[in-house]
C-alpha cells in the first residue's frame, strides 16, 4: 500500500508536468477560489493518497493541483473567469473520478474505487525508500546492519544523505537546518546528541523534509529552501524511558577507560535527553555537543596564541591523546496550546597532548624559499559550558520565538617549540538574546520583526620564555602579551510581506539595522625593548560600525519557477579611535543585490542559480597599529585602512533524484570575482615574521565545481557514494613587500560503498584521492601534492551473536621525504546477547607511532611528522533498552 501511495504521487506530478498550468495575466488578477474536501475509498472509507487536479472547461488545461494528506484531505486554490471547472482525482491504485462544479468556494468530497494491479517489484521497494510531496522517507530497518550502534551509523548508508566527520548532516550538499525527533526540535543545532546516542532500535523512519517552511504563519506566502531531518520513533519507543550506556577499560602502556550513559524520554508533550561521558581513548566528545548551525559566533579574532601542532587529516581517534568529560541536559516541554519551552545545557572538559616535528616552506617573490622547522610539544586544556533557554509559539496567524544563550570558554595551553616555552590563557564569556515575531494579517500579507543582541568579553595573555635547559630561545623571550577585547552586536530586521494579484508576486519592503561596537586593549612587555626598534606596543582601540539597509524583496512562486530578487541600499558608517594613532570616520552607501532562481522541470529535478554582490568591511583584527605578539616568532601591526573590498559570487546547481531506483545526483559550480583592495601578508626575517599591508587594484578569481552521486541497489543491500571536485584560484599574494599572482589548483575524487555479499559478511569501503598544485605568477612552482586515503572494513557475522570486525587504513603522500605509504590495522571481536553487546578491540595492531603528511596552500607548503596513538586493547560493553 505504501508503494502504491508513492507511485500515485509520482505519476500525478508527472501528469501535471506534462500538462502544465496555463494561467493568463487576466486570470491571475481574479479572486482566488478555494475548493477543499476529502478523498476516500468506497469500500473501507480509508483515506486515498492521490492528486486533485483542476481543469478549465474550455480547453481541459490544468490550472492547479493539490496532494491529499495522510488523512485524505486536500485544499486546492485557483483563479479563473469561467463559470465552472472540472475537478478530477487520480493516482496509483485509485480509479480516476471527475466532477464539474461551479467556480465558487465549496467543499467537494470524493468516494473512489480501488484500482488494483500487479506491481510486485515496486511494492518491495516501497519498504526501503519512498517519497510523498517534498518528504523523502527512509525505512531504517532496510539500511541497518548488525554492526550499527547509533542512528548516525545508519544515516551514513542512506542514498542522498552525507554525514561529515564532525557529525554534520548534509542533503544535496547543503547542511540540514535541524534534526527533529517526532516533529519536535529538542536539540536545536546540537543534534549530535541525538544522532550519536539514539539506537536504531528506536527509529522506524528517517524523513527528509525539503523546502520545509517551519513557520506556520508564512506557509503559502513565503517559500523556504530549508531542509529538515525528522527521526520518526517506533510506537514502542514513545512515552517510555530509554537508556543507552557504555562501560569499558583497556591498556596502551597506561590505563584506558570509556564510560557513557544517556537517558531519554520522548513523549507527546515533552522530550528529554540527559548524557554523561568520559574517555581517554581518542573519542572526541566535542563533536557531539557542537552547534551545527554555527551557534554563538565570536565577535573578534584571538590575536595572540601559542604555536600549536596541526593535526593530520586522518580519523581523530588515531592521533587524539585526550582526557575528556562531557555532560548535557536537554529538555523540551509543549504546552496545551502547542507552545514549546526548551532548556539545553552542556559542559565539556578536555585535556589534550600533541607532539610533532614540522617544516613550513614559504615561497618568496624572489624565487627563494624560506624554510621554518619546528619541534612542537603541546598541552592544551579547555573547559566550555553552553546554556540556552527558549520559547516558541508557532500558530497559524502568529509566530513568536525567543532564545537566550550563554557560553563560557576557558583555555589554558603550554607549547614547547625549539627551546621556547609559550604559556597561554584565555577566558571568553558570551551572552545573546534573539526575538522573532511574525503576524499573518490575511491570506496575502504578513509582518515580521527579528531582533538580536550579542555581547562577548575575552581577556587573554601569551607569555614567551626560554625553556629550562635550552641553549637559545626566541628574540622575544621574556615577553608578556596581554589582550582584552569586548564586542557588542545589536541588530533589528523588519519586513512586511504583501502578495499582489498581479503575476502572483510577493513584495516585501524590509529594513535591516546592525550596530557593532568593538573594544581592544593590548600591551606588550618585553625586557629587550631594543628588539622592537621603537615600534609602539599598546592599543586602546574603539570601533563603531552602523549599517542601515532599507530594501525590497520581490519573489514569484509557481509550480515550476521560484524567483527572488533582494535589493538593499545599505548605508555604512565606521568610526575608528585608537589614541596615539590615526582616528578616522567613513560614510559609504552601497547597493548589494542578490538574485535566486529555482527551476523545477520535473518532480525529480531542480536547477538553482544564484548571484550576489557584497562589500566586505575590515574589522578591528586588521586595524590596530600598536604591535601585538601573535606567537613566539611573529609580530603583527597594521596600517589602519577602512577601504572596503568588493565580491561578486555566482552559483549554479543541479539536483536530480529517482526515488524508485534510489539514485541521487547533485552538481554544483561557483565562481567568485572579487577586488580585495587591501592585501595582508608577512615579511620574513629567517624564522621571524612581521605583518604588512598593501593596497591593490588586482582582481581575485576562484572557480569550483563538484558532483555528488549516491545509489542504492537492492541486490545485497549495496549502497554506492561518489564525489568529484575541482577548484582553481588566481589571486594577488603579498609577501616581502611585493605583490605577485598566485595560482592554485585542486582535484579530488572520493568513493565509498557498503554491501553484504553474504549473510555472514558485511563490507564497507571509503577512499579519497587529492591532487594540489600551486604556482607563482613569475613561474616558480611548489612541488605538486598527491595524497590518497583508503579504508576497508570487513564484518564477519558468526551465528550465536558473535562477530569479527577487521579494519585496514592506507594513506599515501608523495611529499613525504621517507615512507610515502602509511598503514594501520584494527581488529575487534563482538558478542551480542539480547540488549547487551561486548566488544574486545585492538587498535593500531602494527604499533605504528608516527604519521607523516603534507599540505599545500597558496604561497606555502607544510609537512609534519605527527605522533599518533600506540597499539591499544580495549574491552567495552554496550547496553540499550
């Protein structure tokens, strides 16, 4: 029956595409007629899933259509000057029925007969994936294997869905807006708490909601291109307490532990998740707590910090020497009126050790290469607490949302580099409040108000001294750099949405206002003052920025086309004060248009084009003129210049999906043409460097293209994913007081698959190939970089609940001076009994201790020999109920 419903919708949509709506301008100006009703089967009165189509009497052209919902209800809108129209229902498993009715608002119910026919193959496929309107549904049981512990493991196998290493979920190469649980947004952007704790045992279906307008007051008025993911619970998992836990211990030369517990309750009027975790086995708990929507953004860069080892691009559990603790409390309560109140609090405590030997090669304009070698050892400690209290009232005519945030982060780091010790301590306190109100006055107009205020206070210091026993240190040994920054951002956005009858265009006059205040207080203490050669070392900077932008947004929406033009005229005011240095004010007016065009030639394909023109304003991180010690070898100060940069951005994307055959294809290209006007770079004196600033009139070009393909095959549960990417950049580059052109190219191919060739064997593979090239305009080139990574997993499913898992990782890097290939092997034995699972694992079987890798970027190449985790044995017990 599920497949019949899906095919009904698909065929009806194809029918509407073959016979498109043809509404004249005169008809568009006529009043809207609304016909609503219910379609049900005669035999059982069950709802019928089908399309309701309205035709003109004169030429039988389709004017409008609507899909019935799960209860068989529909509502269709159209405009015509005719006295009568034809209303027809049709779909898979439904005998077509038509009625001639007067052109007036009315209720029209249909009693239809079932149209039964043999579609065995389609009925089988429906149990794995189906589509209804803009909702794509995956049957979790069809994609799950015995080895999957949490729902994220299953998401990775679903065609069309991508899960990045940090847990970000993407659909059509775009991050999902939120992950809901039975339609409720408990976790906001921190959905890793759900995807990395909820067992697939509790989830019946994963839904992808495309073009989902979550604000009820804006539905049928303002379209949305946001995508939401909804985890639909099994009936047996609703309204009951659920618990998952892990307990484990092991040895890798010292004691290892891993402990986790998560308690959950998902009811009709409330949802709750409470977690607590700790480990020293290389499992990064911050990914679970991170806000995938960006969270509270920082209002200013950290201008001084110690030299830290750059982690390699391999799985983090291979190199992460950690001691981590985390906890979270997540509560959502729904009132009788349908309003939501949420409370989310999380805590993270982490200590990490990094060890590496690195070499950075800087390409200089005179064709020489500046080589900097560093022996780096780090100890990094961090505590972070985040809290959010929110209220949402989402009704048909009114929408109110208020969220209040608090974030505190406290970092402490010690870095040893080439006989130099760097001590660093940072505290960051952020608070924010947002308010959104939307009022729907009528079918064709609404009003919107959004307000936000953010404040951040961030004091920190960097101390540089010679290491105990070191023969030599840094020229900045004994230095103490103190910095304190404060930032305030307040914004108000107002919009009125009016849908005109003429051509169905929606006009939205808007007014956006953003005010920023930045304070920077810094001072550098240095025993050898002669090293500074008279350079000023203090800042007392205050910067005010105001942007006022009245604008008009015009949008047109139809069955096939969505077009939106946004035309703001922005007034920018900037005031910069730094006693002892230049003070300046700047007034500017810019037009910053954006254009978005969406074309849907069929239900399975969409084509999007976008263009935007923007102006970038320098912030205080490149405007201070008193020197700041960035690290043990770099001194930064800038010539204050408020000149803005200009950027044009073009994008074109194509999305195609064939749900019946589980085939998804996304292609995206983009081009950026920009005029930076100000270049920032470094002047090198051996290992030491100082910042430099230079005006330019040269353009920067960046072109990129990518394709992502995924295919599910019923044979052996085979799932295939592939991605291709290429990028080209040609931009001005500042070094040693000279501006040169720098060209960069990158080409990437990745592929992966999972399948079960036999009932007792599961196979998974992931591979990636990357080629990078960098050249200087005068002809000098850095050696091309070629890297390749491969991972193969074999899961043997032995009767009696026993399993054996073997994992092999292979990495290749042509820039390595020694071994260019690097291999790791892991193995594990599992035993499952009812709700319990025991896993005895051995990671890094060959006890490989170092990983050598290289990175290529504009103007430089970087190579490092990074210490990774040794061979380790770990026994863990998992429980879920």
